[in-house]
């Protein structure tokens, strides 16, 4: 979940792409209570050239290659699927994740290969994690489910894909469907890395910081190399007013990464302790 992706640490701010666009859902209580509905609509078709949040410039050579591939793309061509994958790579590098997903989907539709459906589904999931517009959130979520379910039909044991699908439901009009899916994954596999991380994130998003602490402590115990989990454990301690644990955990994060973005964010929190 390429693991983008979906999950970013922004300097000085507790944020994950799309996190605060999700409905406020009671994640880990036995009595869920009233669940808020997300207001979203589904787009009729993808806009492969729509602006992206994090668009970057390609080199003139790569930009020329991109335009050349677009101009010569022909669904009847023997190289069509390969051309679509090249286009997707260029749009990925450009930071236009929805466009990358669109072209990978074209390749998957032509080949009918499960592996290509997985590429398209993962790309749409990446686009979903960056989407802010409700229409785009809804569309990329639908497409994620469409392509990843093709993979699950072939291999129902892929809990990593189930976890992604669950997260797309959390932003829908039926968020509890996603929460239920994540719980089911953890019932079958209590150490599942993706499900623990996502449940921790959703607990934070709904303000259940003590429950988030429990989820991220489990994640850190079972998967100590999960840097984002270690970081969000520190943030959860901070938000749960467990200041000593927060300080110790932030110091631990400083020891296990040299990423300047993460270190600056960690220092911001330490300055507040």
C-alpha cells in the first residue's frame, strides 16, 4: 500500500493524505453509535490529465517521450500495454497519480492479467490517498475496489489488498463496512501489519488516542521496522497526554531515521513537550 504511499508524515503537522477528509467513525468501541456519512459522488469517467497535488516537472526528454507515447497509443497495437505502462511510470514520476492509475487500468483491461489488475488497483489506491475532492475520492475508491477485487477473486488470502479496500470504504457512505473488514483481518491475523496500522490511524482520526496507542504499540511490537508506526505511536502518546512516553518514543524515532522531514516533525513535537 508500492506503499506510498497512502501514508505521509508532514512537517509539524499530524497528517496523512486524506486522513481528515474521512468521516469521524467510532473505530474500536463495541457499541459504535451513530456513524457519520461521507458526502461524495462518483465520477462518470477519469480525467487523466487533471492537476495533481504534488505535480513535479519532468525533464524535457521525458516530457517529449510522454507526449509521443500518448500520440501513438493505439489499443490495437502489439505494444499497447507496454506503452500504457510507460505512460503510467512517467505520470507517476510527474506526481499525477490518478493519470498513472488510468493508464495502468487501460493496460490491465487489455491484457486481462491478474498481475496487471493488481498494478492498476494499487495505483488507484495511491491516487485515492492523495485525493481531496470528494468526487475524485469516490471515483478512485471505486476503481481501487474494482481492480483489487479481481486479484482477491483469484487469491482470497491477500490481506494486504483487503486492508486497502477496507480503507476505501471508510471514506464512503458506509464507513463501518471498512472498519468491519479491518477487524476481520485482525481476527484472522492479529499481527497483520497493514490492518494494525490502519486501525491505529483511524483511531487517531476519530480522537480515540488511547486506543490508537494500543494499536501502534502492537504494531511496534510485531513490526519494529515500521517507521511510520513508530512515529504515530509517539504522536498518539503525545495526544493521549502520556508525555514521558511520548518524549521517549520521539527520541527513539530520531535514532532510527535520518529523514529530514521526519526529524523536523519529531523536533516540533519535542519542542511542545
